[in-house]
């Protein structure tokens, strides 16, 4: 399981690094693209199979954020219709957003930025 997780996450990181090095895309563009790709893979039912195959290797990537947003939107739509689609988006992905903000704050307090 560890090998599968490492190979999958490493392959995704390698592809993103190659795109970053060989195109004029910025890290923000690549991050957004990978998030959208995660949502599209979730739409086609592929991302759940990837998570089942490689476990945490797929859940730590930014693509998982797109998967979480898509899944929460579908669940909200099933419960409350079109308004649920928007109101449920941050329910399951809220922990990811809060974690990023908290860890970013902690690391900025610990480390000094390069000039």
C-alpha cells in the first residue's frame, strides 16, 4: 500500500513539475488545474477507484480537494436541490480549508521567508 501511494502521488507531482518547468504556467494555474482534474475524475467515478487503489497517496493531493468539493456538491444537491449544491460545498471540505490556514499560520511563525 505504501508503494502504491508513493508511486501515485510521486507521479502526479512529477507531471506537475514537468508542466511547471516546461510551460509558462504559474504554480497557481497548475494548482487550479489539478483541483479541476480531481473534480472531473470524481464526476466520472474514477477518483474513488484511485483512492481505493492507492489510499492516502490520493487523499493528500490537491486533486482530492476537487474530489471533496464535487462530492459535497452532489450530496447537497441530493438533499436540498439547487440551493443544497452551494450550501453543502464547505461542509466536508471545510476541514481542509481550516487546516491549510492554521498550518500556514503556524509555519509562518516558525520559519523565516527567503528574500
